[in-house]
């Protein structure tokens, strides 16, 4: 795995994903669930943070106040990468999803029990989200595969673009303050607030690197 330092041409091999209870999230889509739970990271847990986990298979937090934000907060206690909301009030956490395949978006059609303006899956259908954690600033960057999500950030624009930029190293140098990742293509440097790519950059080629 190739890594870049903000110090000139220093290489290392390492990767880390920071954690904070302060997160944002992006919708990945509607996915099929069965009795063999798709998002099953809470299997065997009895509690997560202050919340009780029910069901011996798969594990879920069930609340009459469930919202998308609440499920995100619950799963952040376990540093899970993904969460799924289902049947209005179920919250599932996990580090993988999609084993049963994708469902039509129209199958996720049930309002969240705690917020009727939001969708919380459907019958045997999860609305699956990617957790996007705020992380402390690190010194190194590593080239990684692309991971696209639909993100609407509550803290301002998801990314900004600077150009002309002559190289990936120069692009990385410009990644300061709240910047966690870069996408460099031709002479354009996209500076991202989170280590994932929004769908609006899906057609942009180039090299994607995240801070580690």
C-alpha cells in the first residue's frame, strides 16, 4: 500500500480509521434482510453504550424514538462502519452489508418511528448508511480504493476544489485544517472533509488518498 507524507517524499505503510462519537453519514441504498441478518455486528451483544440490544441472532436496538441520526449515534459507540434502519424502529450496526443483495429503493418505504419525515427501511429491508467519522489530524496519506456515498454534510460543503495544482504531493500539502482526503486529477485538487467520495465526484478520475 503506497502512502504519502506531508513531509516531502517520506513513505510508510500504515492505516488507521479514527473514531469519535461525532459523525456524519451517507446513504448507500436499500438492501434485503432475512432471518440471517445482513448488518449483524451486534450479534451476541447485550448493550451498546446506554442502549439495550435485543434478539439473539443478528442483534438490534429497537426504540420507539428511532431516527436515522439516533441509529448513527448508537452504532458510533461500537465504531461500526455501517448501520441499517429497518421497519421504522430497528437499528442494526456492522462492518459489512449487502450479503443478500440490493433491493429496489421503493422497498424502503417506512417512516422512522421518531421522525416521520425520514425513511427507516421497510419489512425485511434495511436503509443502509456508511458512517463517516471525524478523526484527528494525522501526518501521512495513503492511496485507497474509492468509496462513494450520498452525503449531505451538516457542517458546510463536503469538499472544495483548488487549481491549478501540479502534483499529488502538492495536493496533499494543501490538505489542512478539516481536510481528511484528496482526489487529484490533471491540475485539479479536490480537498474533502471526510475520507470518502461524494457521488458528484464519481465521474472524476485520478488518485484518491486519505489521511492516516
